[in-house]
C-alpha cells in the first residue's frame, strides 16, 4: 500500500471496513484500543493489592490522577506532532513510554515510584487516541467514520467483561506485578503492527508549530492545583490553590481549543464543549456505582459488576445506533437524546440510594446511562472531524480529547471531594454520593443545551 493511497482524497466510499484499503489500519486501531482497555481495567482491579503490598495508601488516588494528567499532556503533544511529522512519530514515542511505564510499574519498590511510572505511562497512552483520530480524519471517508467509531467502541466489550476477572486471577495466582508485566507483550505486538501501518502515512506539508507543550503542561498543572485545593479542605490553602489552578490552567486551555469554545460559537466549538460536559457527567457518577451498590445498599460485588457491564455493553450499543442513523438524522438529535438518556440514568442511580427501591434497578439505570453516552460520544467525534481544518486534524481532535480528559478529571475529582466531606462529617458517604450524582446530572442537562448548537 503506497503513501498516495492513504493520503489522497477518496473518490468513492468503500462498502466495508474490511475493504483492502482499510483492513490493516482498522485492525491496527482496534488492537490498540483493546490493549488500552485491558490495561485500564486490569490496573484498576489490582490496585487494592498494590496498595496493600507497597503501602502509601495516601498516594492511592495519585496512581490514577498522575496517569490522567500526564495523559492530557500526551494527547495535546501527540496531536500537534501528528500534524507536523505524521502519526507514526508520536505513536512510536508514546508506545515506548507506555511500555516503559508498565515495566517500571511492575518492578516498583514503593508507591512514589509507581506514581512516577504511571505518569510516564499516561503520557504515552495519550498518543493513542490522538493518533487514532488523525488517522480516521485523514484516511476514512465520511460515510465510513460512524462505523469505525462503533467498531472502536466494541473493542471495549471483551476487556470490559474479561479484563477485571482475568487480572484478579493472575494477581491471586501469581502477583499484581505479573499483571503489569504481563501486559507488555500485548502492547508490543499490537503497537508494532500499528506502527507498520502508520509509517505509510506522510505528514501534512506546511504545518507550523504552535508550541503547545507549555500550554499542555499549564492545563495539567492547573487541573492538579484545582483538584488539590478542593481535596485539602484548608481555609487558606484551598482558595489559594483553586485560584492558582484557574489562573494557570484556564488561559492555556483557551489557547488549545478552538476560539469561542466556551460560548459554543459554532458546531466545532459546541462539539468540543459538549465532550467535556459528557465525560464529566458520566464518570462523576460511574466511579460511585460500585460504592452505591456494595457499601450503601449492602449488595454483593456480583450485582455491582453486572451494573458496570451493563453500562459498557449499552455504550457499545449506543455507538452502533449512531452508526445506523447518524447520516440520516444528523448529529444533533443523537447528541441531545444521548444527554437526556445519560441524565435519566444518573437520576436513576440517585433513586437507587433510597432503601425502599430494589438495588437491581442500578443495572437498568446504568444501562440507560451507557446507552446515552454511546450515542453522544461517537456523534461528537464525527462533528469534530467533519469541521476540522485540513492539515489540523490532530490539533483539532486533541482539543476535543483535552476537553474529554478535563471533564473526566474534574468530574471524578469534585465527586471525590463531596464523598470525603460526607465521610468526615457524617461517617457515611451517602450524602457525598448523592451530591456527586446530582452534579453529574446537572452536567448532562447542560449538555442538552449545548447540543442544540450542533444544528448548524
């Protein structure tokens, strides 16, 4: 397959992703999404064992926060590099960092070393979605993009069902370190195959550097200061850290996203903003689904696992719904209805907090929420790629993923503060979980409003 084949305009859309022109790229992207999904779910599963072995429980949350904040920087840097040098360069660098982070994490003698390893790994992980969006935006015709996003969503199903159980078995039979180290062969095989495909793509001529690294670091640092201030609960330190975080992070964020994003000035800006509301809403509530079922309702982890699996499978179903209808009905109705379903599912989890309501309602509620985000998530991605300026697909997609990552970080972080305050004040997380769910629902309602700007 020549470079010209991959970068030249397509005269007629092929009928299937299995067409010879797309087969290798499609398989490469699916394999890499699969290994990212396995890694995320496996590490989350074994972290209690890691904390028990290494100690440093106070750093437990930073194992995830370090990954997420570094991932944010990696997304922005990789998108810019992909526009300037082609996708193979940032992908190769990110793959090496991701593998190095796994290796150091698997051998970590202490929790601080593990946190550092997760930061390295997160920076590498950020290159994978950034490169994927560049590839889809430049090589797949518009008619095939909805199906491609649905296929990538499907790549999470098997890891979502088998990943946690497999990681638990490996950790119990061998050790938690075997989970980290055992992921390395999968990363190298899938990454190596993808790199061979990506090397055939050429960079866009005339792309000028925007020097995004300082801004990306400022956004990550600002988010860390903001969340650290919320978590400190100190009368003087909290407002100082929050103010510093806003001053450092907000101007940098505005430089990295399309002008007018906070005002949803056009369909591109509205899509970037909507992505942040979407991930805030879903993940602010998602992290407390197990806590609601097991701790607050006293049910077993089996019911909790079924509820999370329902959300994962429904997310995939929503992605396939958009694949079937988006070219006929347009993006706006799918995104708007997706936000409505997400809000309904989150409010369903609030209802589950009431003791008189059967706990199994959580399965239905989180399935509805998963269906909603599945319909909206891929539709927003289509809008961004459709309106991305030629030659700037990487930077534009990175802006969307920056909003995505910030929504996740702020949603989970603010919810964690609410739960921590509730525990310290009342000895139970009940009120904190309720507040986190209500904030998540409010974000989904805001998303319904922003979705109306996609009509243009």
